[in-house]
């Protein structure tokens, strides 16, 4: 038995009469009771609006809110807390960069590079700004096993490239991309780099200074924290040079009808009352993660990945989509003569939650000429016993369908 | 005389009443899906695709002698089984009857989860589209 499981109350339940097996961690991770407890405590004891009230609750809420910012800065080794901007999630962060950096620094005839592995969240915001500015989107191709073609990437680089936006880890097939090389090569031609860390931060430790990355976006809910909160890290000189995003309270210094002066970082980009409770609870999920260490998580998940990959291949006609040498614990697969949706539907009857479909990565599905996949994504609280039950159920499901 | 919509629903409920557990139900549904008469490839156009489904679902309809005839297909077999039941219930009926139909059988046979808004299998969209066709034909009539 895995000793971390008891920290996650949701895992202890029956679904369709069977013990829940949750293998949809790439969609969202479950929350430890430490996070749930903080959320509850906040609303029971501390709830107040932050940065404005001159009373005890407001002070307490503000201190806790800002303390999460500090924890995030430590978590990714940001040089300062001002460079940690709270957003609604990865998508929110990417849109912020597209609409501010993109608006200010991408012009007619410029280029933005993305990869064929991206989530729609890291494609559509760039298409929107490219269309508006008359810029072009270039795409790094992906090999048959699901690895970025780095030679092709290098040949795409030139002085018209203003930004390279790629994910650290692919949500659909689990590939870990060589972001160190991507960042340094992009910098050689003067391009900035945004890393979509949605799928990596929970599994791989990130040092933004060592990486020299310009922007990093990620979501709390994939990091054992609450939904509705995300982080955008940016280099200070870039964030300062970028125009503000949304207008409202908090992001201003002074407002008059003659003109408005904007607040300093990070508040310049945080208009309106933020998601205070969830930010505070996010701090608890970082504490939880730090108590385990990325190394422990990595070891556990690596074991689950190799065990699941091996056992799944026992099934006749099963093909794993994405077999990059560097992967996180995600297995995307197809079974000859079956449709992913049918597999997902029947596994649900066995209490097993996987994801089926295109995983918001339709260009990648087009690359492999498939409609979608079945995706099992693991977290450290999953077990080999669960994988055994999953494989046994899958065998039965295939029998039913064939 | 052909059976009316509720008679067909009642016989489906009776058939499903024989099953002991979910596996038998789904095996039957899969079987229905596999046996659904194939849709002419020419009808599988983008226009006939029902939006909002995880698997591709096509639906077409024609109006013959006062009755609406549906043809449908899907890439996924369980959805196809569900479609097959909808066709059995609603095809070859008059536009008025289709428009007024209350599809209680879905709930009765324990398949209402597939009609829920949260399910992206498009069954709900499919029923809506069938009724839209019926409405269009009733106006033409
Ligand atoms: C790689 C990747 N990027 C972006 C996102 C979007 O994250 P969110 O929906 O939390 O904004 C996801 C979530 O599935 C993802 O996996």
C-alpha cells in the first residue's frame, strides 16, 4: 500500500460499485487533505479582501496570500516575488503574455514558433495575436515516437522570431522536451521563450534562473492545489516593459479622468479581487509537495510508468502513442478495432477514470492521423495494484468490444 | 399497423429488463451498434455531423409518405448502439409524433447518463437534431 494515499480523501470511494482508480492526473490532480483543510480554515477564520482593509482579517488574509507568492518564488527559484503573477491558470498566463508582450513586441511579418505537441491553450492565443499583427506561426515538427525535431527547430530560427512558446511536457503523450536547448538556441537569435509548465511542475523541479527562461506559466490544480489559480513567472525587465493587461482595481496607482498610473509588479497584472482563498490553499499544496521532494515523486512515478507500459503491451493490438525516451508517467494508447470513447466508457463502469479524446491537442492527433487516444496518467499516489486492476479491466473491455 | 413510439419504447424496456447486470446491457448495446444498418458513405458529410460529440456522429433524414426516415452512424460502437435504439424508436414516424415524443425509455433502461449534458457523446444533441428535422418536415408538409 502506498502511504501517501491516505492524504487524499477522494481516493477512498466506490464508483459504480468498484473502488475508484483515478488515472486522469494529467487533467487535474487530486488534493491532499492539508490543502482542503486550509481552504476550509480560510473561509471559517480569515476571509477578507486583501491589500486594502485596515483590519485584522484583511491583514491576515493579505499576509497569507503574499506568503503563497513567496512559496512559489522559492519553488521555481524566482529571483523575486514581484515576478510571480497570479493568474486563473496556465491558459490565463499564456493569454496575458500574448495580449501584452505580443501586442507590444510582435509586429507585421514577425514570427512566433510553437510545436506540434502543444495544448490548444498554447496555440490559440498566439494565433489570435498573430492574426491581429500580421505575424506568422511556425511549427516545430514531431517525430513518429513523439519527440521534437530539434534540427528542424534550429532551421526555423531567424531574427524575425520574436517568441518561442513550447510546453515542457506534452499533456497528450508525456514527452519531456529539451527546453534548456530550446531556450538557449532561441536566445541566440534574440527570441524570447515562454514555457508552458502545466504538465511538468508537479513532476520535474524547475529553476527559472538556471533555465534562463523568459516566461513560465502553470496551473495550481495540476500541482495538487485548487482550481482557478495559476502562475505566470516572467523576467523583470520584460514584465516592466509590457503594457498592462486588464484594467481595474489593484492594478492602478492613481486614477483620474486625466489619466491613470499603473501599479508596480506584480500588481500591475492583477486587476480586481483575486482568487484569495485558492491562492492561500495553493501555498499548502506547495508545502505538501516540498515535504515529499520531486525526487521521491519522480522515482515513484517512473516505476509506475514502466510497469504500466510493460503490462499494457500484454494486450493484443495495443499500441502506445508517444514512446519518447524522456517521458513523465503518461501512457496514451490505442487498441486495434476499438474506439477510445468506448474504452473510456466501459472502464468507467469498472470505476476506472482515464481520459479519452484529443486531449486539446488536435494538431498532434492530426500529425499521427488518429481521432484521439486513451490516456492513463499517473501520480505518486497511484499503485501497481491499481495498474493491475486497470489492465485486467481493459482486457475484459476489449473482449466486449471485439 | 406499425408500432407507435411508446409501444417501441415499451418493448425496449422489456428487452432490457431481462439483463442481470451492466455487462449484459452493454454487450447488447454493442451488438446493436454493430448491427446498425450502414449509412451510405455519401451521407457522411460534414453537414451531417452532429456537433459536440467526442466520437464522430452523422445523422441524415428524409421525408417519405408522411414519415421521417433517419439514418445515422458513429465511429464509436456504444454510441452507435444508442443511435440504433433512437432510430428504432423515432424513425418511420410522423413529424408530429416525433416532436411530441417523450423518450422515457432511456431513463428506464438505465442509460440516462448518456443523455446528461456532461457527457460529450452527443446523444442529447442527436435527439435535438432529430426533432429539428421533424420540425422542418412538419412545416413543409
Ligand atoms: C500542456 C498544457 N497546457 C495548458 C493547459 C491548460 O491548463 P489550464 O486549463 O489549467 O489553464 C493544460 C491543461 O490541460 C496542459 O496540459
